């Protein structure tokens, strides 16, 4: 997969003087932030055992000029799927489930009531978005989720049955294209809950938060910390922040695909765990398992897009979110990774993240 793209001319011309000059990463980030018109950004460049640079620029909320700190939380959107895939890998290595475990083997009561195309879906199919399950990535999709009853495990199980009754994604079905399915990750999480009897949130705590000593919260950062960065987007024709009481809420059923928030420092720890494992150093999973997570399937493996950059193994994911934007990358042979976060969703937020990522790639990759 060739993931390179050309920066817009204005950004390219503006950043040209940075290369080979004394401009710092922070200067570049702040310039991009201003040009793109986004409130704040955070970024880091790291190896498996050190941090080369870690900075924040800008503000927590548009117009308030409340400076972002290194400890502030950012919502990472669909980058959450890498955490779900990691938990799945921990359970596979523990022998509680296999990559090839069929979904309907765990939920035999669904067998006679689903589309035939879904009969042989496995955990691996769901995590690699090769299940033909609908993408389920729009607010309209989310608004149609029935009001399932019971605890979160029961509701995700009910959601799994609901998705098995929806028509397949025809682009994936007919053209065999990889179509990222947010719903597929919820269904994979439901499989993990079924074999453990624990909620996805409990599994995240057991296999990521505690061993890696990081703090993970869910949904928008402002809900758990009133001083956290606000999320931003364009609504009603103007750009604005959403407060803690925003109407923009994601159903907790969907948390395993898009709802983690954490600080830049804690995100680095998770990414260093992945990088350490990929290069054969100490980690909580084997090198072979990390290789499978990042590169086990062409173009999109388990929570990670993959390909090559400068003829070296490259894995990455863009965190799509309504109010935030993010990107995480690893260049395996170079022993380096990049994280870029922004508290603005939409085109400008994603553009700012991509612009800064490209600048950092040129310098560090």
C-alpha cells in the first residue's frame, strides 16, 4: 500500500524552510496548527525504549487560550481498534480463543437466523475487516442501534446478532475490497467477552492498563476531567468546541472500536510495547504475535494498516473521530514511531495531523 500523498501547496511551501534549518518540531507543529486553524496538537517521536521528542502546542478550547499540557487527554477515535486487537492477541496467547475461532461457534443460537454469507466468520476476519459486515461508521448508523437491555456484555452480544441480520457490505462482498468495519470490532469484542465472561472494559484494564501502567478512559475527555481539551468540529456553518454536556455521545456498545481517550505519555507506552515486540525486545506478547497483529494480512492486518516506507516495514492507523483526530505510526526496521493528536475533528483536524506526520517522517524516518 502506498500511503504517501502530496501536501497542499500552501503547507508545502510554508514548511520548506524547516528542513535543514534550526526550526524545531514544536515550531513546525505550531505553524501547521495556525495554518489549519485548529486549537491544539500534541505529538511524540519515540523508539522502543526512549522518547526523542514530546511536545504540545495550542489550546484546550477554541478562543479560550487555555494552554494544553503534556498530561492532557485526547480522544483517539478509531485508533482504539489497535487496543482491542492487542487484547485479542493476549487471549490467543493465553489459549482462551484462536484467531480462527468461528463467531457462530461461540454463539450457536444465532446460526439459523443470519445471512448465509456470515456463517463462517472468524475472529481474524472481524479484526482484519474481511468479514463483509457493514462498515457502520456514520451517526445515522449509530442512531439506528436498538435499545438493547441488560449489562454491556449482553448488549454487545445483542448488537452482534443485530449486525448478522444486516445485508453485507457489497463493495467488500463483490469486489473483495478491504472495508474497515467499526461494527466488526464490536463483534470481535463480543467474542472476547463471551470466552472470558468479562466486559471489554475489564479486559482493557487487565491486559493493558495494569501491566503497562497507563490510564485509559472512555468517550470525550471532558466527561472525566473538566480541565481536559474540548473536542471541536464544524456544525451549523461555524467552527466551535463541544462542552462536557454535548449531545454528541457515542453508545457504549461501540466503545471497543472508537472511544478510548488517554494522555500522550500513556499512548507512547502502548506504542512502545508494540515497537518493542516487533523488534524482538521484551514485551507482553511474542515477536511472532506482534508481527501477526501488524503485518499478518496484506494492507490491513489487526488494527493496523501496513505497507512499506523507504523500503522498510511500516504500520499505521488514522484515528477517525467526530471531535478529535489522531495518527499512530511505526517504522519497524528504523526502531521508531510517531504519534500525532489534535483536538479537532473533520477535514482540518485530520489535515493538521497528516501535515505534521509528514514533516516528522521526513525528519525521523
